[in-house]
C-alpha cells in the first residue's frame, strides 16, 4: 500500500487540476492582463467579449469584464500599434486570470525586414498577411509589400517595382519629417 500511495496522490492532484466549464449558470468577474512580446503592459487596447461587452486595458495592461457567465466566450480586440486578436476563452472560475501576449506592428515589421533580407518569401508573405489586417492603408506597409513583390518576382524586368519602391520611400521620408517637424 505504501508503494501505491505516491501514485494515488498524483492521480488525485492531476484530476483535481483539470478545468471544467461550470454549467450552473453562475457568473463571475473575468479579469486578465495584456502584454506585448517584450513583457511590457499594453495600455488602451480595446477588448470585446462576445461582441457585446467592451473594455480597455489600463496603464498596467489589466482588464476586467464584470458579471460574466461561466462558459466559452469569444475575446476580440484591437489597438493602435498592435495586431488584432480573436480567440475563444473558457471561463470557468472567478479566480482565473487570463494572461495574453500580443505582437506589436513594429515587432512584425522588424521580423518582416529580416525575412525579406534572407529571402524567406513564404514567411514574409505570412507576416504581410497578419500586418494587412491593421496596416494595409499605411505607407510603411505598402513599401514592404512592394519590396516583397520585388524580391519574390521571377521576372527580370523589375523597373516598375523599383520606381514604385523609390516613390514609396520618398513619401515615407516626407511623412516622417512632417511628423517630427524636421525640415
């Protein structure tokens, strides 16, 4: 019996740690924290629960949804400088804290820059797809998209793309100078 005791205790502990969604119709406070990939809190990010309840993260990246039914919910969100999220979340205990990590668009542009430099076209295409959801109308995105088309193009005449890239670079430089107030 003494030899079986550690196994019995392990089974009890493991089975006691499983998450099951309560079906008693109860409600609780759903809370969480949102961080970027560098573990910095994301402030002012808009989150929505089931497209009904809207909250914003505070200066420490914290958020709370009051009086949430114990069940599976859809959590969506967006914020300036960060990618959008859309994911299911099983809420079953008022003591649960949801920890989310999210990529900044700047982080994705750095990744894209490396991918294009190494001609990792498939990876670059995927990064562009993720960025397109929030960045498609921005000059920086258009420049990187043109660079991707230039690098991945199999045609020998790339003069039109070269002209397009130069025009976008000049517009981006002008826009940057305008924002910083530099002459």
